[in-house]
């Protein structure tokens, strides 16, 4: 055995012993928290609320850096290439698990390039229709679409988005056919829905509520596994008679692959504390978000399940997007 090899083996043996020291010393300087969306939206609000809370818990500034664009791929790529020392954190969003089925040449791998830390929140999607439409329940809407020669017409805020894919999932689960029209964001989809030129959209309840309260729109269901405290009157799709429709936006913290396990564990612990904080919860729910929490292993399994689910929907609907 050469001297160099003995040194390498000794270093490898000592590495696990160094993890507690890393956890105790981290963080020793400000942390960069990358947001894949522009300032002002619900994701950005949650990112900043979590950043403020973590700053107090960790004793270092957590600086939010907005890197919007390309369906979150700009932020994801930046984070994947950062030094894995715990000082660059990505507040990842649902498109990171959708992207591999849409874009064949991503510069990162959602499974290999990141260390999942914690699921922070979901953004439930509510099926919303025009209040003047003849259907008043999800079952009636499904029956109407099955009988309609043209099927369902949905509005979507963008190709490959969670609302788009969840609409495609519903159309197939309802046993009908249909078209999902793509718009540049929620606002033009709402314009068409209010005018009666499309049948439905899937959207955040915070966006829909002013129109619901004005008697112009009606909420038929929420695409969650269970009813949400954000709007408990909305039944799930399963409760409404169309099982198998679960889709929502989601967010979670991720670190570059290779970040020490002790840092992952510490960030998970402190973020779970944030999620349990009543004021953090109040601010998140005001932004239309439902907080989650949990372990790194649970978040990893969730991401894997999301990637498989949406890949199946994309293949079944033959969805293509521009790279």
C-alpha cells in the first residue's frame, strides 16, 4: 500500500466524524436562497417569509435571489452547479419534476443533481367554471362534457404547467375528450372563462375568490388528496365522482448534490420549525399556499412520484413544448 493510498483511506475514515462539526459551524456566512420565480407572487412571498424565519434561527442572513425564466430551469441549473457547501439553497417548484418529460436535454438531473431537504408547501388547484353554466357539481360537469360533441374546453396559464397537466388528467379520468387552450398566465384565461368562451380552468382559490364572491364563477372541486383548509367547501375530485385526479403546484427546499448530510438535516429541522410557526402559516395561507413539512426522504419520494405521474400524463396527451 502506498503512502498516498493510506492517506486517502484515513481521510475517508475520518469524513463521517467531521459531519457534526460541519453542522455546528454551518452557517458561518450569509446563505443565498434562489427563487425560480419573479418577485411578488405567492412563491416569492413564501420564499421571503421562510428566509426571514431561517435568518433568525440560523444567525445568518438568508438572501433571496430571484432567477425567473424558462419554466424554472434557469434557477434549477444555477443551483445544481453551485458549490455543495450549504450556502446556496433552491426553493424548487413543481416544474423541476415535470421538466425531464418535456425537455430531453436538461443540463441537470432532478434525481442526481440535488439533495432534497423538505417539502414546504403546495398550491392547490381548484376547478372553476362560469356561474351561469348549467352544471353545479363536478359530477354534472363530467356528464355534460361526456355528452358534448366537442368535449371539455379548459384554459391553462401555460403549456406544461401543473394546471395544464391536471386538466389533461381530468379529461381522461372523466372519460371524455377536450381541448386545453394555452394562455400567457391566468389573467387571459379568466377573461375567456368569464365571457363563457371556455368551460373551465384550474387555478388558485385566492385568484378565483373575488369572482366567486361576486357570483360570476363557481368552484366545483379541488385537485388535492384531501380537502384543503384554504377552501374546505370544495370537495376533492374523488369525492365528486372523478377519482384519480390529483395535481397542484408545489415548493420545496433543495441543495446541490454532495452537500453534507448534517447540513441537510439542520436545514430540514429549522424549516420544519418555520412550517409549524403560526405566523408563517398565516402568511402562507393568505398567499393561497398550504404548508407541508416532513423529512428529506419523504420529499425525495414525493419528487420521484411526481416525475413518474406527469411523465405518464405528458405521454398520454402527446404534449410537446418549445425548448
